[in-house]
């Protein structure tokens, strides 16, 4: 009898383990992908320009979490379905109008969830009731600091990333550390009692705004603490499956966007022509010749008066009708650029992101990767290219987004940098996409449901155009291909596994196994590591693995022995690259064809 | 014949023009630079790369520039490094190399080059860039030295703040205090931040005299409204000394009493605010600023006794200050107006709709209260107080009518929002 109960308890524990590891509500059927983001419209008029959107939406999206904004200065929705909620984040500069009401509402969400929702509070919690919820006394939280670093204690992972953490002298919010809290950052108090600038108490994290943001000598916000540390409060422990926004079939996604800004301007005259070339002619030449998909912000009367110049208009129409170009309106919005009408996608302002910016979905957007202009690089495009090559925290955390204004092409530096970037996009090193497709990918990331089915196993549903799932913190884990279905293959970068999903599979299933687990390897097993051509309909049967392949380019795959590869009836040359890694190059074909890889077939 | 003559003339003119053009072509280096400027930049780079003889500094710099523009930052830096040994143009070369180092992600090297350029030719924008790089590198000593080279008035507001912070971080409190005080006198948007620094450092070091004297000076100056907030908030962090500090400041700057009462009230330091109002209780009637502070204090703290006392001392001919009855209504309802019923004249109530509503509810004249509440919603009214008054219409049907009207009336809708 006791064996029965032990067995039952173990079974329940095994089923609940993945749920617990991703910090889901008890009613959650899928891995939660939403975070309630509390903002006060008396301070920040719109969610898009709020501090949460500027500084946390990117890191949240990178971790498969998307904010649901709630304005606390308006009537708060009586209930929010908590089954897809991973936690709550607030960032206020002062007390809210109804702190008692908000505290009660948060309690109700916890009750609805069945456990305390992880709560990250940055800056002023919003009033006495909300301080009390954190176990701290807001009435004595304001204190003075002399700016001296001596005595400041910072947990290693909370040190600054872009600049060392410094607390300037002045009046600051630093409550006494609650008795049951774990200190993250503390300073010595005037009354000899240690004051906290950050602490964790159960599922709650509080951080002083001074630890998050500083101002540089131009008054520009400087992010100090690593936002990923903050987001970690919502992501639990152990391997975590999230929709990936950066990789497609093992290659970094590339987006090239041409805007008509400066379309009719001319380059300086040179000795051979009294009139320099116009930007539209340069754009037509550079973007017309590439094979990489280009999103062209055209036509839009609000960004440039193109219509009055027939040549400029003709050049725009000629470019817009090319097969690799998708033309759509582009217009400026608060804090960025919006593409399409209604917007397919938005590019947030460079100051919201920087070279290591991560994509944003929904009301926020993706950040263009930019570089500051410098010596012989007035457009900053060369600096951008270098920043893309260096982005490594973690690599790759965002697509390679190239935004070129037509005026950038008036300079040789801009032209060459654009041409090089487009060459890279068209090469085997990138999966270049049209913006419509990437917008669909983002939508898929938002709608995807990752449903745990046993320990370290998930089924992916409602994923739309999303084709990559990422497993974070996957050190010591690999995909168990014998149990998984609908997977083309995997590629690993450090502790992260990128799993390429079969577009033809409506609900792929992923199971992990420990690298130390004893397994009998299938000698005929083939998995795709990187692929330029688009693969689908994977079918592994006996010694043969068959795909449908479309497009040209290189496919790198893993196989225990040299395989025989055929595209239709054409045999392809298989080239070894590393141990158990091989590649083939697919020639240009008019239509999709069957690609078969045979290992050890008689 | 005439046509032939004309043709010869044209030919002669053409030759003459060509001759002049040849004579005008610049000689030597200038000639070479002119030629390079006349060809596309990619071709100019090819020509410079192919040059057999050593290039002059100007051309070598041009070669590096074009190389960097082509995307080859490493080669461009090598060309500039070679050039640096044979020219005195330190600033241009060092600035360019700093940009290339930044492109390569090497902050330390960029700082080194930028510092060299800055010492050769000081520049405001470059100084800010260099300061930011030092900050990212955590080199506070170099950052402070960079900012200290400039006079305070040459620095931007944020740089002044940063210099004070860096000085304080090193424990040089007296110096930081002097810098902060001087920076406040220079004015600008960052004045409250600088004042905040000064106050914190003065209070932590228990230099209360300096605090009082400087704060009193600020409160008599042009930035007094903003600085009063900072001074009051600073005092509020010192509960034990708060009374002494506030009195000391107001003694030195008597004109700031009302402002300090308001800001201490907003900082929730009610006891000290009440103490500062005591002299008004001894006078016949507070002055105008005093009334506004008194009303604010009563409204925030709920302690209406001083306001009540001042109102009772008003002579019949004295005008009741705007909003004076609202704290009484908030904490005592319409009943609190009874001692002042002589003041509740139609003329007075016409300009005080919320008082009228409260007064009418007390006398059960619900239709009048209903109309007054609608008028009050159209003026700047605190929704919380408005709702508290309107709740007096509960059960009369008028509250329900207001709620129905709020669906089409934006002003009423605002009153019912949380």
C-alpha cells in the first residue's frame, strides 16, 4: 500500500516538476508567456513610452514573455486570467492614487493563481499598502546617502553591466531590509542599520530605480543592472522552452529595411558629373541587385514628397515591384518607426535598444541594430555591422536588423556598408526574411502555447509562423530525438539550444534527455544544424531521412557516418566539415523538391 | 567666308581657353588632391593605395579616411598610426583612431586616443564622450580629473551633477559641498538635483549651519519654488532635527515661511509645518500666502483646527479665501459649515459649487445639490472630495442620475473614475 502512495506522489511530482520550474499558476495548462506590467498614466502617458517598455520589454521578449499593460490610474480590470501570467512588474516614480485598492487587487491575483505571483517592483512601490505587501516600511524608506561606495554590498550578479553600479549622494528610497528578505544591494544607513537598494523576499523582488538607471553627462539614461537578472524572477529554474525570435533553421534571421528618407537628395558632384547621383538611383541599384529580401517603406506621402518628381517616383515603383522587395508604408511613431498599415511591425528608437537590443512584439517592437557615427562612418552602418558581429550576450539574442535611409546611400561609406550587409544577408550565414513573414513570426511567438507533457517535455501549439523554439539553461541536456516529433534539428550556442521546428507539423513535441543518460544511438539518425533552403515535412524512416526542400544554399547536418544525399534524382556532393558534421549545397530549382539523406542504407 | 572666320575664331578661343585651364591647374600636392577629389571616392582610394612614393600627411590621412569608409577599420588604424609618427596633427588623428577603436568595441583604447585629442584641442562634445567612456570603464579618477579641468560654468548641467557625485564618492565632502552650492547658483534644469546632493552631504556631515544658511539663500533666490521642495524633503529625512532645521531656515529667510509650510506639508512633516504656522495664529489674519498654506495643511493632514481658528477670526467684511471650506467639508461634511452659515450667501455659493452642494445636502435640498455637483464637475475639483459629497445623495435618486449622466458627460465621468 505504501509503495502505491509513494508511486502516486512521485508521478504527481514528475508531472508538476516542469510547471514548478517555470513558475506557473496552478491553473496554467501551458508555460506562461505574459507579465502584468503596471504603469501609471499620470506619470507615463502611454505604455509604449513607459520605462517598462523601454528597458524591460526587450529582455522580457527574449525570455518568451510579453507585457500586458495595466494603467493603475484607471479602473483596474476586476480580473485578469492568470493562467498565462508569469508574474507582475511595476515601475512607479511616486505613490499611486489608490494603493490599498492595488494591493488588494494583487492579493486577488495571487489567490486566483493559487500561489504568490512573482512580483518585481522597481522604484516606489506605490504607497504604504504596497510597501507593507513587500514587508517593508515605506514611512521610513527615505534616507540620505553620501555617495561613498565604502560599505555598499552588491551581490555579484547585480553589479552593473554597461557601467559600474554607483549610488550618487542625495535623498533616496532605501528601506530597512525586511527580516525575512535576502539582500541584493545594501548601503550602510545613517542610523547604523543597513538599508536596502534591492532585496528579494519569497516571490517578490524590490529594486531602487537608482540601481536600474543612471544619467550620463548628456542626461541620457544609462542602464546599469542587467535587466536579464530582473526577468529571471519570472522564469524559474532549469531548462526553459521559449519561442525564439532570432534564429531560423540554425541561422540568424536577417531583416533589411529601406526607408525613403532623403529619396530625392543627390550625392556631391564628382569630376565626372556636374550633378551627383540621386539617392533613389543608388537605392535602386544597390537594393535592386541583391537577392536578399528587402522591406521597402514605400509609398508613403507623409515621410517624403516623392510624388512631385517623376524620376524619383518611377525609381520607387521599379524597386517596389521587384520580386524580392516587399513594399509597404512606413511612418514615424512615438519612439520609433512603424511599418505597414495597420502596422505589421514597429522599430523602436535606437535609444531604446542599442546593439544588443532584443526584439519586441505586440505594442512594442523590434529595435534596429545601430552604431554611432564616427570617423569615415557618418551613417554608423559600419559600426552597426561591427556591433552585430560582436553581439554575444547571449548570442544571438536578436535578429540582424539593417535599417537604411535612402540618404545613407549618398555617402560611399554608407553605400559600401549597406552592400556588405546585404551580401551577408544573401549568404549562407543568414536567414533573410521579408518583414511580413517576421511579423507573422512575432505573432506566432505571442500566440504559441508551450504545454508541458511530462518532465522536460513540451508540446508546441498555436505557433503560427514561429519555427524556432529555444531551450534556455540547457547545459547538460539535449533533445531526445527518439521521443520528439516535428523537429528538423538543433543547434547549440553555449548553454542554449535552438530547436528548428518542422513547419508542416501542427503540434511538434520536444523531449529533453540528460547528456549523461545511457541511450543507444541510432546510427541512421540525421538532424539539421543549419539550413539556407527551407525544409519541411521531415520523415525519418529506417536509414532514410526525407525532407521537402525549397530554395538554394547550404545545408549543414549531423550524421554518424557519411550519408548519400539526393535532391529529387540528383545526387549531391557531401562535404565533411567537422566530426560528424556534413554539408551539401542545393542548386537553384524552380519548385520544391524531395531531399533524401540516407545513412548506412544497403 | 564669314562662317569660316567664325569657326577659326571659335577654334582659337577654344585653344586659348585650354591654355588658360592648363595654367590654372594647381601644382604639386594641391594638384594631386584636386585630382583625387574629382574622381569617385572608391577610385581615389585605389589611386592612393597604388601610389609608389610616400604620401604627404594630408594624402595619407585621406587614404586612411577612405579605407575606413570602405569598411576596413583595422587597416585604416594602421595607416593613422604610421601617420601619427610624422605629423603634428595630433587631434584629428587621435579622434579618428578613437572612433575606430569604438567601432572595434575597445573602450580603453578609445579613451586613450580621445584623451590625447582632448588634451590637444579641448572640445565640449568630445569631453562628454570621453567622460561617458571613463564611466563605462569604471575609471572614476580619470572622469573626475577630466571634469575638474573645466570651470564649473563651462560644464553642462549633467556634468556638474556628475562632478559633484564623483567628488562625493571619493569622500571629499567639503569640496563636494562647495561644488554643489556653486553649481546651484549657476541655475539650470539640474538645480534640484544639485541641491539634493548638497542637502544630503550637509545633513549627513551634521553641518546644520551650512545647511540653514545655504537653504535660506536659495529660498530667497529665483529657483525658490523648486528648491523649497528639495529643502523640505531633505528636512523630512531627519525627524529628530527637522524642527530645528525648519525654524532655522525660516528665521534666516522669513519670506519663505508659507512656502516651507506647504512643502513640509507635502513631505508629510505635519508637526513641523504646524509649528511654523504658529505665528499666524497670534496675528489677526494670515496673509494671502499664509492662507493657502493653512488650507493645504488642513487638507493634507486632517488637522483643521488651525484653519477653523483662522476662519472664526475673520471679520464679516473679510473675504473668505478660495477653497478654505473644502478641508472642513472633507473631514466634517456639511455639518462643519454650520459655524459659518452667515457666509453661505447666494453670492458666495455661486462661486463655490462644491460648498453649495455640501451645504444643500445638509439642508436636504437635494435638487440644489444635484445642480451644484454638476457645476462643480465642470471646474477643477478633486474627484475624491466630489464623490464624498455626492455620496450624501445616496438613496435620493440624484446620485443615480449623476451616474447616468456621466455616461455622456466627460466632466462627470472624470469624477466617477478611480
